[in-house]
C-alpha cells in the first residue's frame, strides 16, 4: 500500500523532460537553468516538507525568466506553452489537495512525517475515503513503530531542553507503559506549539472556537505551508472540547468516544487510552509539529533576509 507508485508527479517529470528536449533546439545556456529547475522540482517532492517555500520561489523565478526571454523564444514558447500551463495548473491544485489529505489523516488521529512522499499520502487518504480505516491504522502503526528511534533522535536534537523528558517518554513507550508515554508526549506537543508559534494547540479561541495556533497559521505567506499546517487552524479529535466531541458523535452515529483526545487523557476522564497505537499517534503529532513548524520557521527566516 505504501509502495511508491506512478502518480501525476511522474507525468509532470516526463513533461519536464520533454520540455528540456524542446528547449535544447534553440535555447543554449537557458537549457541548463531549466534543467536545474526540473531537478529542484523533483527534489522538492522527495522531501516536500522543507520544499514548500522553494516551490513558490521557483514558480516566481520561472515566470520572471520567461518574461525576460519571451521575444527571443517566441517560436519555442508556442510549442511548450501547453506544457507550462499544465504544470501551473497542477501546482495550483496541490495546496488544497494537501490540506484535504492532512485533515483527513488528522480526523483519525495521525499526522504527517516529513519523510512521507506525496504519493503515499494520496494512498492513505484514498484508503480512508474508501472506508479502510483499519488498514491505515495498521500501516501507520508499523510506519511510526519502525521509525521510533530515528524520530526520537530527531526530536531530542531539535528540542535539547526537552531531551530528558522525551527520552523518558520514549522509554515508557518501549516498555509498554503507554499510560505514561501518551500524557507526556501530548503535553510536549502543546509546549512545542508555544515555542514555535507563541500559541497553544490545545486551547481554543473563545470567539471562533479554533485552536489558538490558527492566529499563527493564518499569517503564513506560502500556500503550501498553510496547507501542510492546516491542523493548526481546524478542530480535530485530538483537541476537541466536550461540545465538539458530542457534535462529532451525533454526526457519525457513534455511541461512545474512541479517538485519542488530549483533554480526556490529561483530565483523567479516559481510562482506556493506553494503547500502543495511541502512543504512536501522540508520537506522530509531536513529530509533525516539530518537523513542519521548523521548516516553516526556516522559510519565514528566508523571506526576512
């Protein structure tokens, strides 16, 4: 299920290759610059969490270069214009589709890892749309379980002041003491949001009933970053309050609440949350926040330079 498959990105890469051949007929040095752009495009989606800002910048760069060379390249442009329009159209579709996929995963308590490729995200989203939640839960439990050590090391490196707490939480997880690991990981997730955004993820705005982190996410200039961080704008099972949980139960027809919810855990209302899967969901949340808030922070810094 999580194998890399041939999806629209492959078609776009093929279009770029065809574009390179066409340009080679009469563009000389310009060819090399567009070849680099194609390579950067592919690299972006190999590690897409850090590439959102670069994609926006490259699109602007492409626009500027075409404008400058339009007269000299008119005959060639006439041939490649459909390809350019197609690529631009696909780029425009990405942010809303990414947002939809991220929120769909969040609805069942899972969050992105920066090393997941876009085709894998599409696969997971489709499985959920088709009602195959169990398959998604099993796949992501294996995924985050297999990457536990790598994620722990990355988090401790990124959050040295929280290192001792994180080591204890991951050790509790490995011992099967999920009742201990989950509350600690959820508490650290909220603390990390304050560190990066100045706002709490698990505290709502009184007027709009959104996570307070929405105030941060709304200010992001990149459509890619905003789509990836859409859970900071939207109530999800992990941070829903009692009225929101009751509303969800009414919508779904469920008799009892079964999702991992920070309030129920930390306030002692839930006594059956201590499962390996829920602990890995808490790992996925903390890992997601640190990875993508770091990437967006780097992007914001680049824009200010």
